[in-house]
């Protein structure tokens, strides 16, 4: 069986469409959507595009999806109360674009998904870590900090996202692979994702950035120009992102 893992789409439908085109060309049997479909500039369109795909799909939630759901439910979470308005604005706007049916959909997504794949063994999909959807670690986080999280009985591989940077490392006896981000990558422009079969392939998909920018500018997304500049045209480098995350990573 071949399985695609797509994470951190963040409402970037043009990037998602390009990735799905490659997923279908690869004769993929199913897709795992690993959280943070939201927030972003084309939230309703992105959800509806994913739902209409004629391929088995499994969704897990990310912290972004959870924060949007909280706003749709009239709840100001602890994160929302403490965050600067620059971060809250996309969450608030995204929640306003969605329907009651979308709210029910988001509420149904589990924290993790588990599947057995020939060649890889027992694979666990989570958003950030198996423990929750917000913990930060990178390819540089010392192994001893991660061992309590990733020494899981019967699990051979953990697939995660959240930090928007692809990597493939081993923690104890567990292989841990970050899918990167479809919609908000750090590093080279484009979309990052994984193709799993007998092994794990780190994939990068190029797409028409100018056309994507034009579509995003036609929305009412309050941070459209910034999204285009910092997530499509010139994403932050992995080096500067690693420095920025150093203070937030697991201790």
C-alpha cells in the first residue's frame, strides 16, 4: 500500500492541488491529512476540496484546526487570550468563513491515526508529538529529551508535522519523520509532503506561485499580502527557523 501524508496546509489550496496531482500520479491508496488544514486564506475551499477527493482519507487535528474550532464554538482558548492579535486575526477570520457542518467535521477529527505498512511496520501519525498537538522539537533537539515521548510500545515509525520543516531521524528505536508543510514551508518555495510505501520518501512539489498569489489576493483574508510574501515567494530559511524555535523546543 502507498500512503501520502500531507500536513500544515493552512488554507493554501493552490499548493494542495499541486500536491494532490502528484499523489494521484503516484497511484496512492490513501491520504493522511495530518492537521492544520486551517487557518489560512482559502479555508472553506480547501476543506471542500479535500472532502471531494475520490480516495480514502484519514484526518487528524492540529492546533490550528483546534483553535479555529474553539472560535466557532464561541470559546476564547488560553492560547487565544494570550496571543498577539497578529496571530489571532487569521484564526478569527477563518472561523467566520465556515459553516456548522464544517464545525462538526473539525470536532470529529482524532488526535492520532495508526496503520500498519509493509516494510515500515506500525506507523503512528500525530500532529506535533504523540502526547499533544503543540510541542515543538526539531532535527536538532537532543535525543534524551525525546525518548519519553517516542518510546511507544509496538510503534516503529512516527509521522509528525507542526514545525513545517521536513526531517528524518531516529529517536531510540523509533524512526521519526516530519512531513514538512504543504502550505507554509520553511526553506525552498513549494509544497512539502511524504510518500510512504516500503520506505518513506520526502517529497517537494513546485507550483505556480504567481497564479497562487493572484487567487489568494482575491480573497478577503486579512493577511493575504504577508501570506504571499512569507509563505509562497520567500519562505524563511530552515536555519533562521531553527534559531527561532530553539527557545520553544522541548526541554
